[in-house]
């Protein structure tokens, strides 16, 4: 489960789209328009019948007539028609010229407020755009329409406290700290030549140059390209490039060094030339070499030792703004402890939420699932773009297949969101303005957008409510994890 499901939360009462393909109009003047809209309505987003509600509304004739008069006056004031002075265009001409637009504006004026009133009276909260059908509009007559939409279904979370998962031990161990400290120190180590006359031993670094002839390939390939590596790291080297390298360093007995290289180089001295064969395993990281045998000619150029930096205050200052080595260790320990705790608790929250989703069975609004699929796809496309994928290549993707592949995960994420919201209601969990402000400060630092500008933008977009709701879910999840034995 991730923090990514905030986009799904209904933040306001949805209003019907009254002028697009989701409106089916019938009646004396709009007969053809109604058939066209009805044909387009075949492509309306599907709704989950178990989550769908419908309201049937009638707008009084006098209100419809008043709306027509108001719209006509606006058109009369704005219309510019040759042969008539501004503001003096007769209503008959306006009705003839702008019949369809006038009717659309009348619908826009009267349908949304009556829809809002109807759902408030019935205590309904749509989570999808309403689909308006059977709209009958004739001047001087009552306006009739139906609106179908999805709502969050009623379901019980009784027994949620009985759902348990293993609570992780988040304490940072000495071994974990030492491993990371040693990794940082090792990353700043340097290779220095060994002056004495001796053979290579485990732990040494051999400076070598080599060529190799792969069975089935000609060793006299054109120069250029990266060499095959004596280590087990994948490099994606294409066939046909030479197997050769100059002055590379190989650790004798190192975990990434091919064992045959270690065996051949161990005991050898600078100036020696070696010939040996290496048969690579079938699962070797470099596909070109996997399962193949290579005949190598290796020249030992030198022996090097890896020298670790001295552990003192000067080393700590090289790593950052630290006053001393102890200051660096303390801050590293705090960082590692917080990272481990956050990571393991997040994993526990996800496992617990998965268990809750599995326990409580209820229908999920299709519109929310589709919105979450959109969110997942947008996240995936951003990742592809960051990896360098071109827009024209993205357009070639099979989005129908991609959407279907995301459906199960998206539905599970929506269920998790709804379960947490329901548990938060039971637990009466609230998010204070101070908590929202702290979150905005974090977002401001991450995005480098000034705080006031960020707050104004999110407020205009309606995103502040979603941020508050997401914080509420996180508090709910954390509370449930804290209660684990």
C-alpha cells in the first residue's frame, strides 16, 4: 500500500456534466440532439451497480421559463448580428440562431443546483461524476431528468482490532551500524602499490591487462567498446566487441571476482604473463559469456593494497558538516535507526492493511478504481520518462492491456483507503491544522516551492483536503501498528 491513494478521495459533491456526451436530451426542440447524445452515451464510464444510486428530478415550469428569459437576455446583450444594433436583436432571431446553445445554458443553470439539493435531501455523497439521462426540456414545461452516480457502499469494520500481523523489531543493531560504517569507510579507501617483491595473495588487488578469445568468436574483433569483466557483474556487452582491457584492478579472492581469475592470479608476480581458460556458469551476469569458455592471456602489471582512511575527526569532516568522528557516528546512528524504524513500520502497515482488505468484503465504486488506475499509470509513465523513454514510444504502448494489468492492485488500494477511512471514523481520528502545516513545509522543501505559493495553489486545486485525509489514514495505520503485540 503506498501513500500514493490520496487522489481517490471524494472532496466535494460531484455535479452533473450537462453539456457533454453524458447528457441525453429528449423533447420537442431537441429531438435530434437527444439521439446524438444517446448514441454517445454508449461510451459512458461504467458504474458498479452495487454502488450506484439514481435520483429523478423535476424542475418547476416557472423556474425553467425564468432560466430561458435570463439566458435570452444575456444573449441579447452579447450577440452581434449584422442588421441589428447591439442589444436590440429580437428574441425570435436569437432563438433561431442560437437554439442549441441557449438550451445548453438553460440546462447548466437549472440542473446542478437541483441535483445538489436532491442528494443533500437523500443524504447521498457521490464519488463519481453523475450521468444525466432522460433529460426532457421544453420551454414552459417542467424539466425532467435522471442522474446516476456511485457512492461509497455501507460496510462494517467490526472486528478490525482482531486482525494481527507480526510486529517488527525496529531496534538498530550494532552489527547493522558497523556494516554501514565500514561500507562508508571502504568507499573512501584508496589503492596503493605494494613495493615489496612478492606474489599476489588473497585481499590484494592485481593490476592487470588482458585479452580473451571466446569460443566461437574471432579474437581479432575491431577495437572499441567495453571489455568483458573478470568480475561477475553484468555489463550488457554486445557480441562482437573485443575481450580486452588495460590496467584494470581485480581483487584476489573478492566476492565479485570470478574464481578462475583468483586461482590463476594467486601467487603470481608483476611482469608475469599467464594463459588460462575460464568456463563461465550458465547464469553468469554477462549474457555474452554465460555458459561459454574464454581463453585469456593476462599480464600482471602490479600489486596494490586497499588502504582504509584513518578514523579521526579529519575523516569525519571530509564526509560533511560534522564536528568530529563521534558527531558523525552519532548522526549516522540516528539516521540508520530512523530509516530502519520507518521502513519496517511501513511494511507492517502494508501487511496489516492487506489483512484488513482480505477480511472485509464489500463492493468498490468503479470510478474510484479507474481513478487509481490512472494514478498508477501516470506514476509509471513518469518513471519511464525519467529513464529516457520518448513520448512517441509511450504512445505506442498498449494502454488497454496496461490498464487491465493494474486493475487488481488498484481495486485493492481503493479498498484499503475505504477501510482506513471507516476505521478512522470509528476511532474518531482527527488531523490538526498544525499537522497539515508541517506536511506543507515538508512538501515545500521537497519541491522548492515557496510555502505561501504552495498553500495557495493546493487550496485552489482542492488538494489540501486530500492531504488532510491522507494524513488521517497514515495516523490510523500507525495507531493499528502500535497496538500490535
